[in-house]
C-alpha cells in the first residue's frame, strides 16, 4: 500500500486507497486540512508541500508548477499539492507559510 508521511504533523501516515490522485485529494480524503486558496486549480502556491523523500514517485511538473518555479515561488523540492499526483511512497512537510492556525505541527 502506498503511503504519504507528513513529517511535521507528528509523522502522520496516510494509506492511499486510490492511486494517481492529487496529493491535495489524498490529504482531504484522509481528513487532513491543507491550505489551498484557489480551490485546487493551480492558480496560487498556498498548497505547496516540501518533498523530503520520494519525489520520484510524483507525476511530472505541470505547466503551473513550471511557471511558479521560474518565478522563484517553488523550489526544486517543492510541489503544488493540487497539481501533483502520488504514485508511490512519499514524505512531505508543510511549509511554515502554509501552516493553518488550528493544526498542531511538530518540529
């Protein structure tokens, strides 16, 4: 079974039932609140996630992600949760600027 581990949410582990869905879909399906101002349309960068491990298990960059990377809004190890599809085990972190006030984050 494919897993997403969210390091700074207490090593929260999500087991994925459906593959090839966006990371944002996977978070919400597993009752994880994840910031996304534009409604998951790739029009902002609020849903960005830092990929710690397993970047090779993610779909290729979308047009929106390439645009934001060129603008300096996404680093090499950052992806938009609303755009990227998960096909294998990954470990991610919530960036400081995307942390929600009602969630309890670990170091």
